[in-house]
C-alpha cells in the first residue's frame, strides 16, 4: 500500500520553517515582519506536528488585534510539515521596543 507522507524533519528544521512562514506576516502599520518586531514570544511543536505560538501585539488597542494572529496562523499552516497551528495572544509581558531584532532596528532607523 503506497502512502503519501511528508518526509519527517527534525524539530529544529521545522521550527525554522515556521519562523520563515511567520516572517511573511507584516504589521500593516510598520514595515517590519511580526517575528523581527519581537511579537512572537514562543513556538512549541507538538509530537503531532502542530505548532502552538505565543504572540503579542505592540499594544492591546492595536487596530489589527483580530486579524494579525489569524494571519500568523494561516501562514504557519502553509508549511507542509505542519498539521495544524494555533496562535495564543498574550500581553504579559507587554511588548516594548527592546524586543526588536537588529534587522528591525536598522529598518526603523533605531541603530
């Protein structure tokens, strides 16, 4: 019986693919992707290849609060090795500019 299964990859490789997918999502008000903005606090991958992402927003009153987490989920689900994705929104700890990557700081003229 022939099966069409996706080749197993290591958790490290899968996490890197998930990060690359997340980097395709941009805050519509800031020209930097949500990963480099420091909005992604944690990425967990279950034994069933499900991605659970803990993220925040730049402010609780962010106008894209409803859409941005869904955009991240949708982007992660495009990774073939991911069976499902769930984004959990938190504001603890609150986001602050120290979470920006060096690349984001450079783009935003903060370096």
